[in-house]
C-alpha cells in the first residue's frame, strides 16, 4: 500500500512522529509539494494525505490508483469532492482535533486587544515604568470582559468551547447557527444580524461556503457597536478584508484579532496588515504540538478504518 504525504511540514516540522501512519503501508513524506509536482509524487499512490495542497478534478483524473484521500485538517475545500466521488475515491478529514487550541487562541487575541499585555510589557522593557513618577501607568483603555456580550457565529464544537470560556469570564453569550439548536443554559440563540448588532465581541466559527463567503462586509460591520471587537479564527474568506480595514482605520469598530486571511501567506498589499488595532497571527490557532499529535493519530486511524472496510470521518 503506497501512502504519500504531499505537504507534511506544517503538521509535523519534526517534533512529532509519522510512525502510526507508516505502519499502514509504504510511506513517502514530502514537506511541500507544488502543483507541478503532484502527479509525479502521487503517481501509483493508493492513499494520499494533504493539508493545503489542492487536488483538483484535473489532477485526480491523472491519479487512477488513488483510493483514499485523508486531509490533514478539518476543512476539505482543497479537494474537488464531486470529482473524488465520481472517481470512487473516499475522502476523510479529522474533525475536532484542535477545538481546545482554537478556543484558547480566540481569547489570546481578545485579551491582547483588551489588556494590551504585549504593549505594556514592551513599555516596561523600554524603561517607561522605571521612569514613571507613579506606581502604574497604562497605554490606552483597559477593557473588562465581565458583563459584556460575546457573539458566537457558528455554534459547533469550537463555538461551544468559546462560549464556555466566555461564560467563565462572566460574559453574556449570543449564538447563531444554521440549524436549530438545543436550548443551552447561559446561551441565547438568535439570528446573525442580532448577534452583530448586540455583541461587544464577535467570534467567527462557521465554515466558509458560498453562503458565508464575505459574511463580514461593510453593511454588517456598520451594524456593530463602535466599541466592539471582531475575532476570526475560522476562515479568512468570511471577511471582506478591505471593508474591515476601512472600519478599523475609521474607528467604526474597536479592533480585530485574526488568525486567518483570505490568501495565506498574504500579499504584501493586504490592507489588514497595516490596519489600526488589528492583530494578526499566522494561522497558528490549531498548531499546538498536542493538537498535531492528535491529528496524526486520527489520520492513522482514518487509514486503518478504510483498509478494514469501515471508513470513518468520510466527507462529501
């Protein structure tokens, strides 16, 4: 059984092990694979693992040996699912492996926006506290979360984890989701427009689909409170970046914390890179070692289950 990993580096830069995957067959690992290299590297492979290397209909048509594609992520937008289905290829993903990490990252971004920890630590290191005539000082307003409203857009596993942390901070939680939700103590389910209008913090956790692409645009940003923050650890395409940059630069909202952008890595002229009160991290909310070890273990189990004739985590 020939197994090929097309882009292994981001999942495992060397601090984890592929042993559980290698135990399933003859494994070949590539750190990165360009579009031009896919066919040569995946030739005759029966199982292909990819994270962000796209497998289009045209590519899959040239890989007749492929029986299983296991995505080293939850999102599967890099795979042409219709072409895979037509070709009899099973596609699996790994849901849930990064839930606690992403929820943690949401509040890392939010707390940096509200407490300005890095700014104050840098000021102390620069000698500002040593030179201060008072016992304390602060750079900009410090914002208390208790009593404020957290709006969660997309109430799946990560959205629920974020809501739980928000409640622990004493926040009121509003949530919207596509399907009907079971009533939950401490959470008010409402429509998305109400979430944007009433929340002090909005955290995005919905998938990117044709319906949600550009969800956060000028019209929706205009309904937000000028004191509100936007957090996006989901997909960059949920946000119209130029609209958000304008809203930030004109002070229409208080700030944004983003772990994802529409194009990754971003172009040098992405307007958010220089927008006011905008924190951007390089798509690392998922990437703790613990999460990546779970991802690899679940991928190995995807392969085992498929070979046993009982595939799991099948998408499409």
